[in-house]
């Protein structure tokens, strides 16, 4: 009852308002990354992309928003397929 008195509900150990805020924050981050991916692809810009423990410069070769995958080509001309959700940061090279 204490949580409901403060306008919050608790479900399976989580305060739902906190969970909602975390999800909302992730949506904003993913939207920003998707916009940057699209711009980098259209303009063939080199980007610094961080996913998992990897951080490298690459060009975006292909974006598949249905399968949630992106194909990048790194500086050694090696193509890699990564999940869009794995991308933590994406910065245009000229911004660095």
C-alpha cells in the first residue's frame, strides 16, 4: 500500500515508475542512434561506433530495421554484422 499511496505500483520487486523511466530513456537513446545511423549511411560518413567491448571507426554499409541489424565496414575493410540494440554510442568522426 505504501507504493500506491505515492502513486507508484510495485510488481515483482520493481517499482513500475522506475522501470518505465528506464525504458523511456532507452527509447530516446535508440532513436538518437537510429537517426545517426541513417545520416551516416546516407552521407557515407565515417563514424566511431561502440558496441559491447568494441570501439572502432567504420562506414555503414547496410541497415536493416526489420531484422534490427547493421552491416559496417571497419578500417581494415572487414564487414561485420551487429545488432542495432548492441550499439552504445555512435559519433561522427568529425565530431571527435
